[in-house]
């Protein structure tokens, strides 16, 4: 499959000033930007910056960023599912995962996450993909936001819906381990029936175990 990437950008006015939301960007472009020290959700900022540069240069990898001047203050990643997770088992060429989304505390509540997803979907090539995301409550910043798991889940669902992602049922053990965890997906307009059926089989791999 050819992974076409068309750059899009928009300005977003926030109470803390105007920021640029743009992407997919190249690893070279991302390397030229500063990476905010508040981006700590997944690993130390310098390590996460390096990881995102590598993802940006993968054939299927997409990084959309929010930046204040020359500093990255938020991002969303798209790439093939982790080889250790069930979602990679079907080897579905046109299925990519929204792997991470993060925004520094200063810009939370300013629709940055929502707009990262909106800009992501401006690229017509996204209609060729089945996009999934797995939401686990242990990745959520409950302490920083003061929200409980259900309030945070509601915020996540609302944000993901801005990118056209909807809730899907699954028997995946990690997702099923807590009722706040969930699988969400967006099926592009040009995704064929075979891909959808293969995705359904991945969603319910344990149905014949009982």
C-alpha cells in the first residue's frame, strides 16, 4: 500500500495565545523544533521527541503537532499497531493506530486535542484507512486534571469524536480489564468490506473459547 501524506495546517486562537496545528510533518522538521518539557505522559521529553522523529519517518507514520512559535506543545501519532498487541495480528495493511495524544497542561481545555484530530483528518488519504485507538485509564492524567475515570473517559470520547472515531465493542483482555477502557475506530470511506471483517475478527478473538 502506498502511504500518501498531505500536509495541512491551521491556526488556533487560545486564551494563552495563537498556536499552529500542522502535519503530517517529517522527522527533519520535527527535529528542528523544541519539545516542551511538560510533554511527559509516555516517557521523558527528550526520549519522546526522538521517538516521534522516528515515527514521522516511517512509511505509514504520521505526526501532527501543535506548536507555540518553535516549541511543540502537543501532538498526536499514527502508525501500525504494536507488534505485541492483538491489533497487529491480522497484519491489516490499511489499519493504523492513533497511538498517543498529548497536550501540555497550559493548553488543555483550549480544544487543542480536538483540533489535532481535525487537522489529521483533513488529509483525504485518511479515507483509505481503518484507524483504531485503544484507551486505557492508566494512561490518563487523572491527578493533573482532577477528573475521575468516567469524567475523563467522557472527555476522551468527545475529543475522539472530533476525528470521527466511535466506540467499538471488543473482548480484548486489556480493554476488558476495566470498564472505563475502550476501543474506538474510524472506518474511512474507501475501506473495503474484507478489511472490516478482518477487524471484526480481531475485536472478538475469544468468542470460541467458552
